[in-house]
């Protein structure tokens, strides 16, 4: 079985894109052959010249040879996952931010966990948002990244930073997408927009807790 490749170019992606031919080829090669790409919305735009992060993710997916997931990090708004057949959006969790060091790596570790364990896209995003947020409530990286008990507490509270207009604006710009799902506290499966499936966070959290609560209480989720 081939190893899965996760690639987060970070700010270096832009400098490689504007570098010499060898650097550009190296970036293109890494983008095409990665199973999962992780980028901020600004990074996705710089690599595609497309302002809408969902459309930018779709473009990166088309360019890929083996790319299955493109994950766009939207900062305090949450995160988005683009696959060949669907787009999933998950708002962030409300927290008091102490230190953002290590949040990106923690988020990536949770995405890798979801990918390797075959979790649904919306569940993977919810977990990654919770892990990244839990890390932000501590100070520093290393041993200070998200402990499992903090992640579980955030999931149980399910206090989402919902801004419906954020997702509506992004989704309105899509010309074609088989399915769009948005995680929400709203306990309704469906919405007035025929393109959007509202996924209640309660069900997603219930599934995640049933899997994670069997782990040792002080386990650490880290890259």
C-alpha cells in the first residue's frame, strides 16, 4: 500500500511559484502528487489566481494527479474541504485564543487522522477545527499542543462560530458542484437552498465522541 502524502506549502508556496524554473517544477510536482493539500485561502489564491477559496480548491484538485482532498483553512471562520464530488464547510469553535503557535500543525495532524481512518469530510473538518482550537487555548507547541480532553470538551460544547453569510457568499459563486454541506447547530437536515445540505453538529459530534472517548484521557493529538 502506498503512503499517503499530505502537503502544506505554507508561505513558501508563493516564493516557489515566483522562483526559478526548477523551483516552480518542484512546487508543481508536489501539488500534483499529494493526496491531500492544505492551504490558507490566501495561499490558494496565490497559487491559482482565483479569489473564491472553493473555486481555487477545485482548480487545485483538477491539476492533481492523485489529489483526493483540498483543505482550505479560513482562519477564525473555520475550514473547507473540496473533493471531486462535494464541498464541505465547517465553522470554527468559539474559544479564547492564548497562542496560535502549533495550531496549523495540530490541524494538519487531525486532517491526516481523518483521512487515514476514512472519516467523512465534515467529521474530519470538525475534528481538525477542534484540535486546532484546543491548541490555541494553550501556550506554545511541542508538549503544549492539544490534549485530547480539551478537544473532547470543545466537541461536547459544540459552540460554533457560525456566520451563515460567509458560506452563502462563497457558495453563490459556484457554477457547478454536486453537493455542498455546511456544519451547523441547526438540527435540520436540509435548507432552503437546493444546493446546500445543512449537517447538524450534534450527530457529527456524537460519532466523533464514540470513537475518541475510548482513547486514554491525556492522549495528545499532534503532528
